[in-house]
C-alpha cells in the first residue's frame, strides 16, 4: 500500500490516537499504531480499555495495513510541517519520506492486533458537541483517581426519556449534569472517564456549529463518533453508587452567593489551609458568609462575602460548615456561573450546590474533631 498526505495532518492524527496507546504494556503489540489504507487512510490504537481510530484525507494506491511503533513514528514526524509525506508499506517494512528525508521502519503484521470497530453510519444517539463539552467539564473534576476504587474510577452515562446524564464521584463529592439527546434509546453504562476526555479534546472550544457526538451502546462497550474519529470504550464492571439517592431532595437553608467573590475568598483562605488541616470554615449568619482558615503556628485568614436567602428569618443561629477548599474551587471553576446556591441542612450532612443549570454538585463537609 502507498499513500500521500499532508505531514501536519498525519502528525496531528497520530498525536490524537497516541492518547490511547500505552507507553508500556503487558502486550507489546499494543504499543503500535495501526496504519491502514483501504479506500481511506486510517490510524488506530488501543490499550484494550479504550480504542480510537481516525480517518484522514489523502491519495492512496492499493490497500493494506501495518503496525508501526507509535512513539518512533511520532518522533520522526515531530519536525514535519506543511510538507507532503509519502508512506509506503510492504511486508513488515514501511518507508516514510518527504523532501530530503527518508526513513525505513520495521513494523509488525496487523493480523494479531485487536479489532477496533468502526462506527456504523446513521446509528445510535446524538448529542450536540457543545453540550457534550460543557457537561463533561462540569463533572470530570469529581471522577475518582484512585485505581483501587475502580468501580467509581469511571464516568456514568445514563440515557432516558430524551435526556442524557453524566455522573462522576470519588466518594467524597458527586457531580451530575443533564442535557438533551436526540434519538431513541435507554441505557446506562460506566466507562473510563479518559475516553470522554479524549472526545472533549477533539471538540473545538469555540465556534457556533460544532456538530454532534454520536453514541452507540453495545453489550460490552460504547462507541462514540465525532467528526472523522471513532472512540471505543470498554464498559467498567462494578457497582456505581446510587447517585440519585445521594443528592439531597430537600434542605433547611438555601443560600446564594456571588461566585467570583466566593472564589476569591476561598482562594485566600486556602493559602493557609494548605499548610494545615486542608479545611476552610464557611459560617453563614445574618446576611454574611464568613470564610476563614486558621492553622496553629502559621496564622489565620478572615474574609466576608454577602449572601442572599429566600427567607432570612429561618437562619436563627449561625451555621458553620467546613470544606476542603480545593473541592469547592474545582466546582466553582467548572461552573462558570455568576451565582451559586448552597442547599444546607446541618454541618454534618451532605451539601448540594447548584448554579441554575440542569445539574448539581454534592459535597460532604469535613467533620472536625472536638
């Protein structure tokens, strides 16, 4: 097989597929990128948990496929720019060349490489790409990063009644966001959060019409398609928390705060909190939220932010709730809202935060020893 392609396009596609190719693997074959030319040019890779294949435009002669070490090919193409690259493969060797450069690489037979399915045209459900990007941003920060807690290491996708919900939790906080989805179908699947990150990375951060992300659930995996890229995610086996029961259905106090002022105050208090208990105090009283942090032998910080309540008379006594400042800042950064609302019952119960969108963040307060 042989094909010619813009070097920059080939390099960018390899960079995208490279996200799912492991640098080290129990099966060395997985460290390769699959290069195909069968009517179209494609690159594909997988680590058996997440797979990806990308179609490229270029001139092809003949058909075929070969495995090439991904890191080696990426290094070769690192300095390429607008020049045309010619890729020619025969047997277990591939030649990569452009003006004044020619590399011959030893590859492997693609017959033993795992099959990475293509997305079937016209199938599945569709979600606006901008909506997908915003929803993922609003929940991804709450995904567990503890490998030992594999059942919650992923991100839950739930589709029902024309709505799609993304849910993430690390056991200490939970983020949920809901949007509209087109197409018929109901399913729920726990998948690796990083495949959602790869899809998000492929979506432009600006633009009016960003297209749609297509989603097709299968028995053991979920297929996604955006543009010329197909993403394959293996479903995670495990029990995800009953997230609907985690979200408080009612609260004693509902208190709204300006996001920018709250963010600035928590950042200042967090400077000291990072040197001690990693806890900041949020004391709601009258029409003021007092934010503070105190660390022995270090110092303390006091800040005040105005608040609004539906019914100020219900706050007879101040209520003091302690949080990890990082968790609050993660939510505020992802929210981008002008105002956030705290739904609080007492200093020990889960607190719900909302920002006017169809989503919520649930955070467990820190209980200090007395």
